[in-house]
C-alpha cells in the first residue's frame, strides 16, 4: 500500500503519454496532414476543422501541421532592367497562405524551402514584367505616363496563377514595397529628365510666343478696321460740320452786326476766363445804374436783339 501513490502517478503518466502518442490537436489557425507509413490521401487525410483527433502512434502515423494565417514574404533587393535598358531597384511584398497543404507539403516538406521557392518565383515574374515596360512607366514627371498600379496588378496576376498551381499557395496581397534607382545611373537619369523638361519648356515658350504674335496680329488688324470705320465716320461728321458752318457763315454775311457782336462776346469770354478787374465808364448803359447821385435817364425803347434777328432771318430763309 505504501507504493500505491507511486503506482497511480506512474499510471497517470502512462495515460498522458499514451494520449499524447495516440491523439493530436488542430488549432483554429492550423491545418493538419495525417500520414500513414509516410503517405497521405489528399481527400481524407487533410484536417481543416479545429479540435482533438485520435491517431496511431509513431511510426504508424505522423502529423504535419501548417499555419493558415497570412504570411508576408518580402523580395530581395536587386537591380532589374527595364525595356529601354535602364536599371531600377524594385522590391515587392506578398501576403500568402497555404491553400492546398497536401500539394505544398509534397513539393516542399519544410516551410523554409517553400518560402525560398516562392521568393525565386516572385523574382522571375518581377524581372519578366519589369522588362516589358519602359522606365517612364515607373518614374516620370507626367502623371499620364506612370503605370505603377497596372504593373503591380500584372505581377500579381502572373505570380498568383503559378503559386496556386505549383505550390498550392493563395495570394491575398501583392505590391511594390520599394522603387529606387542605382547610384551609378541616378545622376544620368535625372539629367535626362531635366533636359526633357527643358525641351518641353522651350516648346511651350515657342508656342506661347507664336500664339502671342497671332493675337497681336489679330488685334492690329481689328484696330485697323476700327480706325478705318472711325476715320470714315469722322470725315462724315467733319463734312457735315463744315456744311453747317458754311450755312451759318452765309447767314452772317447777311447780318454783319450779328457776326461782329458774337466775335466780341467770344473775345470777352476768353478775356474773362481768369480773374480780372474792369474799369467802366458810368456814362454808359447799363453801368450808369451804379451812379446813385445823378438823376436817372428815361428808359429808352428796347433795342432788338441781333441774335434773335439772325435766328428769325435763318428760319425765314
């Protein structure tokens, strides 16, 4: 009876050991392949549902587990030539999962070997796609020339198809992580880009100058047309004015006193434009009104207005 606890402990340990050897657990983030004598059936021996499952102890059966969560695989940093023989430093990233664990395990028993093969596959597709496109489709000052998004989708489509067929791997995301230029060609590329932009600026300047000359020529032609019309109109107005002046002069020849009177008025207006002092004789009308001490003269009969007489003569003629 003294050995009873030891016996119970040994039996419990044996039970745990037997349970461990004859069962396996599949977590919710795993998929398992049960191999019997090193072989497995892709239809019945691939376990995707989480739980605790029985099995025969090793070496009769063995269990290989794979993580089903998304893995991120980054490409190596290397120079890749474009279609127009310019090198780019292109680095990609890929988010992938094992969609067919049986196919993946048969091809690559170790996950590290599978990742290395996937990286080589990405590298080959990257070089093939980049080699189909010109440098300006990656780096350009013109937004219409850049096609980086389309190039990423082209790489993803080419890789995803091969990865699913050859490795049983499903691609969830793919993109270009880094895009750069080698130091040896960076200066030459930027110099070429600078020259190209300077040529564009010169073309724009030439086009602007030609357009400006065209606008100036059109404006000058319009000015000449307007001036011609205005000149004709001015000539018509001038001729009409001269005709009317001739008529007035003919009226003046019949009324010399009116002409002399108007000339005097005009001279007086010119004389009185500025401030002046006038000394008038109080003997003359109508200034004699300012002489208060002298008796006033009788008012004479009103004198006919010469301007009114001339106007009436013109109307009568």
